[in-house]
C-alpha cells in the first residue's frame, strides 16, 4: 500500500520551492518503489498553476480527488501573501493538519501555516526576508533563523527556496534511512559548490 | 534591448535540470531588469512537456516563434537518449550553435551536444553516470569529471541535475558580475547543507 506525499501548487508558488523537493522525492519514490511511497502535486482545482517567475507547472490532483496524504508539503512564493489571508485555504490547511501525520513547508509556506495556527508555540524557520512577518503572524513561534530546516516531529519547516532540497533529503533519511538518502543525493549529483 | 536566454524543454527532461537554472536566471532577470536580459522556455512545438518524473512544465515559445538567443541552455534527462539520435533535433542544435554566442548544457544535455558535434576537441563534463557514453559519442572530448561545470568560452557544460544551479550562478557572474551573482544567491537562499 502506497503512502502518499503531496506537494501543493498555487498561482505564485516559487518554482524551486516546489520543484527542488519534487526532484528529490520523485527520484526516491520512482527509483525505489519498494519503500512504499509515492509523490504527486495538487492544486485547488487540479488545473495548472502559473508560478512566481512565469513558469507553468502541472497538478496531478485537485483538492477534491487528492489521496490521503502521509506527508504534505506547502511551498512558498509571492502567492502565499494571498493564501495567508484566504480563510477558505486556511480552513483547508487546518483540516489537512488534523489528518496528516507530517506537515512540511518550504520558504514562505511557513507564513500560511502560521496564519492557520499550526506553528503556535513551535520552533520553526522560513525565508530570511520573511522572518519578521512570521514573528508578527504568531509571536509564540520560537524562531530558528540559522537553521536550514527545523524538524519538530509532526512538522518540518525550512528556510528559503533552495533549502527545500536539503529538507526533503532529510525527509528521505527520516522515512527510509540515511543510506537511501545518500543514494538520492548521488542520483541528483547534489554536491553543491556555489561559485560566489 | 533585451538579450534572451532560452531554456529548452522536451518530454523526458529532468525537472531540476531545467527548473534549477530557471529559478536562478528568472530571479536575476525579473529582479534586475536593468541588466538587460530575459529568460524563457522553449519546446519544439511550443506545447507543455511531460518531464522525466511526471511533472508537466510549460513552454513560452516554440522553435518557430522563439526569439534570437544570446544564451541557450539544453537540460538533460532520459529524453536525451531519443534526442541524441534524432537527426532533426541535432540539425536544429547545430543551427543554434552557429547563431548563438553561448551554448550551455546541464547533465546529459551534453550527450546531445556531443552527438551534434559541438564538443569536438573541447573540455566538457556531464552527469556522473553518463561519462562513459559521452566519451563513446565523441572520443576527442577532454573529460573533466571532477568539475561542477566547465566554462570553455562559447560553451559551458555542467555536471548532473543540481549542478545546473551552480553553473547558472556562474553564468550570472559572467554576464553581470560577482556582486549580482551574490545577490541572486542570497535571493534563493542558496547556502546548501546536504544533510547526508
């Protein structure tokens, strides 16, 4: 029986917030189906979304036909500025929280979680430029701005954009062990050498 | 007058090969339009493509309506196994080479360049698992398998998947200077910490 990981897509999602984790998780689940996980994307209506920088990304599911998720990932991007004030979306996130063992976010996805009350009295991180806003949305959050990601059990938040790659490699380690995570890292040749 | 950077999309393109560079380059060009560059995606017929792991990615242009490119980027992915034997595509790549000042590749995109004769007697790199095939396609290539990317003037090749992020940060540095590249790096919070 496959356990499902869902990556949420929305207009204004930051491209790498979603596709970095997608690459890590889909590489893992397609190459090692014996681990019993699958990953797919989901948008509210199941249609394509127009991401932050103008790239169109396709969704596999709508909210209505989405599978039950064992892990849910909420990326960030400029679109979160709307979602964090969208009571319909916040209600949906709260309902996901109740039934999903592990909720994760990348970048400003944490703003939406904070607005939905998911981060109350929890340690968390976000994109460096959104730290003040996160604290404003929920002053009870214990900010960990130096961390690449913060694993707090049933909740993992990560820093900005590219940090989603590190967070999801950690997720593979947590769900399938360090050897598997190293195989995925090798598979995407993730030996980063920022040239500047 | 805007100078154009084109990212090629095709069925079986590896998602992060294309979207890592897209994030770097679109972040740069949208935030700093004064630098005079723009980036867009292009597929043969201008339609969406189904990428390697099952994500749909949208193209902004077809070959027929594409702008003149100053920089062209050929990603890799399983789809290159077909493209490297597709004489129509190889002809198109050769015509691009003639009119494009800077041709770049990520991952197994180098296999297509090799098959089109672009790498003859040049230093180059590719995905770690494709090194033997690259050497077989063109034994005159000087392989640089330890390099994250190889800048040979009018041609830049890079290692696998995630290496496209490093290569395009180098590209921003080359086209707009190190300070700009550092701003883009900060913008995508690219302070990688692989957890395994």
